[in-house]
């Protein structure tokens, strides 16, 4: 599958800051 879910989660958390 394209993008791993863990990478999406990390990116999301980084965007919260």
C-alpha cells in the first residue's frame, strides 16, 4: 500500500505542534 499508517500518524502529530 502507498503510505504506511504509522507515517501518517507521525506527520499528523507533528502538524499538531
